C-alpha cells in the first residue's frame, strides 16, 4: 500500500505536476489519478480546478520569495546576496514549462499572483540596490527607478509569444536580462574616486579607467546583438 503523503509532500508533488504540464489539458479526475489520491483531497485545497491551480501557483511563488529572503539573511556580502537572490528566481523559472506559463497568462487570478510575485521580488531587489549604492558596490542610481525597469521587463520577458520568437526558455531570458542589468550596475573598482590627487595620479587613474571601460565594452559586445533582438521583439509585440 502506498504511503499517504503529508500535506506538504502532496502539495510539492502537485506543484511539480502542474509546473511541468500546466492544468488546461488536465481534468480534476486525471490529476487525482496522476497523484494517486481521491478527488476529495484535491477539493480540500479549493472548490474548482482553476482555484486549485491558483492555490498551487501562489504556494510556488511564495516559496520562491521565502527562499530568496533566507539566502539574503545567510549572506554577509551584498553582491553575493544579490547574486543568490537572483539565482533563486532563475532556478524557479527553470521549473516552469511553456504550458504552465500559458495557463497562468490565461487565468486572471493566476496572472495577478504572478504579477504580485514579480513586484515583490522587484521591490526587494530595489532595496538591495539602494544598499549597494550606499556601500559603493553599485554606480549611483535610484533603486526605485531600477525596480520599475526590472518589473516592466519581467512582465514582457515572461510572455510565451516573446519566448517563442526569441527562441529562449524563460530561464534563459531572465539569466540574460540579469547579466546585462548587473553588468551595468556594478561599480568599476578602477574608476576614479572623489579624492584629491596630483596630475600624475589623475592621469594614471584615467588611463586605468579607460582600459577597464574598453575591456567591459568587449564583454558587452558579445551579447549586444541578441539583447537588441530581444528588446525589439518585446516592444514590437506590444
């Protein structure tokens, strides 16, 4: 006899199923059969198939937010904390199938949950960016402005039509976006600081800054074509 799953284990298994296959093509009976459970257990979660889906979507994204917060608290270094925080989102995106994403977009309640999740992550990242600016880790910028850029991009990057057009998974799209974002935010360690110095020192600092800028440009050029294509595709679709 199969061991009865705990509520957490059951929800984890249900989440894995819906992340992989979505819910549109599944009936409650089919889900129960796949989960080796009664329909009653599914209806204990919610009263309709869409509500079951939304409860699963909410639990999944809430767990991503919790994991991100836990990693931030565990990291002493701000840049490592931000990298870990973004990594959580990328790993979560890697579990999302195209069908799941389509079903989220087709359901207003599920779409609202996804929007709220992205906004919560964006605002938390905004706070981290503001702290990075204060510490001199990031170039001078307003975290709230950056958060609006992130949120606007996230809403477009997740659209199935864009991902198909750009031939990207949602994980790949966010990885590329975060790379471009952080590359532009990180303060250059060789950039001149606001200090008094003589002409010779100033020329040396300027030369090192110019060299660093040239090296940075070479790295960016590799992805410029793909990034431009992605951005143009998103705007043209709108």
